[in-house]
C-alpha cells in the first residue's frame, strides 16, 4: 500500500484515500477519488508500467 501511495505521489496524482479492502478470498488496495477519468487512467498506466495489476472502475 505504501508503494502505491509513493508512486502516485511521485506523479502528483495522489488521491485522497488509499485503503486495503477484502475482495472474496483476496485483498485489494483501492484509491479514490480522482477528479477526472483521465487522472485515474494516468495513475493506472503508471502502476501498470511498474508491473502492478490494476483495474479502473467507475462509481
């Protein structure tokens, strides 16, 4: 979780909340909100470029 925060902060895309949440038998690190979909897409691309599995969902 701290790695995610650090990557997003380095790109100046740090969202207000970064949390660890259960997802079935697994866990997910989630972050929100992003002001625009483009901001979320940039953060997703940054994390994927570093080998992290990322999914963007709309609320």
